[in-house]
């Protein structure tokens, strides 16, 4: 085993990476919190007011692939510096937006920058661990949820006092001030020779399974779209859902925090599971639990029951997305990790973007979120079908 893997230096880097992820991923959750205020100011429909979120996620997806390639070529520090500056500038320009359309365009740029705190960091940390790679990847992926668990509650009080534009100006400055110094602690490049050496036997197994690396990547991407259309329904619309039920945005923000806080626990648990069962099986377990938990939103709409269902949903789904990165690192070359992981995560983010918009559109047509929850469960079933087929086809690869 490479002496640079699973060392104290690896764990120190993990801590810095997690801090960066918590700060930079606010670019995703800010619009979820301010969506009701934006809808009221611009007098827009639910689907239209969700458009900035959709554009954020499209940018986030493209940014995962683009900045992942930058990381492979130039190192994570340059990617982090460029991404954080883009986040700061985007928040400031968004605060000046005069229409939903302008806000959505700026949020696309915000999503591109925010991506640096997800896929590139996950790919980078995967080079520093081998025995504990699953839990390390899960911890970095949890930064996304920790950000969502911490910031919405803090921003709700600021939103009530200052308005969403002042909140955005504050966030733009904060991300740059906190992220730039941490980025320079990540300048050391990882050694990937040990991981690369393991690839030939994997490639032989891929041949026995009659499954190319490109095919595997696209299958993972398709599965990612399906699971994340389902995942986006509660995550994107829980605040608006609570407003519609008469509970107010503060209760919705608290439920989002509970959901994402439980998602952190889930990602850590499933990271431990992935180190023992592998990525594909872990995706299937978490995906099945996510589909089951979606059905619980249908009969329960009381405050206490919604808190419990939100917690259950968070505990169920946290293992899906990080495990795609584990599958990539199990079967594809380490030197391409940034780009390969970024491409797969890009597809999962496109699923979040599609699901966020689609759930709003279903609400506008039906006047209820019930059909949106059922729509999510159907997409989740497609995810299970793809991963189940992939599990069967890679038996020869796992044996190798």
C-alpha cells in the first residue's frame, strides 16, 4: 500500500476539505430559503420561482465536470480559488437582479462555482485514502448536507430582518473571505500510483462483464438522474410545502435542517457500509429506503409527523450520491478521477434540477404536492432497475 494513504496527513486534509465544503455549498441552499420571498417580490408561480434553483443545479452539474477536469490537470487549489471567487461575484450580482430571469441566469454561474465544494473535493480526497475511502468520501459529501443543515436556520432570521438581497451580499463576502485561506492549505498534490496500479485487473473484469468504462459511466449517470429527481422533491420544496400548509417558512427551514442533518448521519453510516459492501450494493440499499420514505409524506402532514418523516427521508437517502463516486474509483482509472466523478455527479445534479422544476410544475397543474411525491417514487424505481442490472453484469468484475 502507498505510504501516503490513510495517514494523519490524509485526515488533516479531510478536515480542511470538509470546512471548505460546508462554506461553499451555501450556494445551493440559499435559494431554497429565499424562494418564498423571491416569489412574493416578483409575483411569480411556483414553477417560475423554482427556476433559479433549477439553473443553480444545472450550473452545479456542469461545474462538477469542468472543475473536476481542472483539478486533474492543475490541482485542487486552483480550482478552489476560481470557484470561490465565482461564488462571491455571483451572490453580489444576484442581489442586484431585477427579474426572475436575470436571477436565474446569475444562479447558473453561482452553481458552477459552488460545484468546487462537491465533486472536485470528493475526487481529491479519494486519492488520499484506500482502506477508509468510503467513509472519507462520505464525510466530504456530507459537507453539502452540513451546509444545508447549518445555514438555512441562520439565514431565516437574517432574511426576516434584512431581506434576501442583503443576505446574498453577506454570503458573497463570507464565502471568499473564508475559502481562499483554506484553499492554500490544499496545495500538496496526491500520489496516485498505487490506485493506478490496481486498474489493469479491474479492466480485465470489465471486459469479462462486457461493459466498457464509458458504458459504466453513462449507466451511473442515468441512475443518478433518476434517484435525484426523486430526492429533489422534499429537499427543494419542503419550505414551500410548509408555507402552503400554513406552518410558515421558519418551520419549513427547520424541517430542511432536520432532513439534511439526518442526511449527514446517513452518509457517514453508508460510507462505512460502502467500505464493506462496495458502491453498487450501497446505492441500491439507500435508494430502496429513499423510495419507501417518499410514500410516508402522503398520509402525514401534521407538524410533528412531518418532522419525523423528514428525518426518516434524510436517514434513508444519504448513501446514494457518494456511492457513485466509490463505484467510479473501484472500476475506473485514478488519474481520471476528477473528470469521471465530476461527470457522474453532473448527471445527479441534472436530476436535482429536473426534479425541482418538475415538482413545481406538477403542483401548478394539480394544486397539490401529492402527485409530485408519487412522481418521485416512480423515478426512484427506475434507479433501482438500472443499479440492479449493473450489479448482475459486474459479477465477473467483482470476482476479479
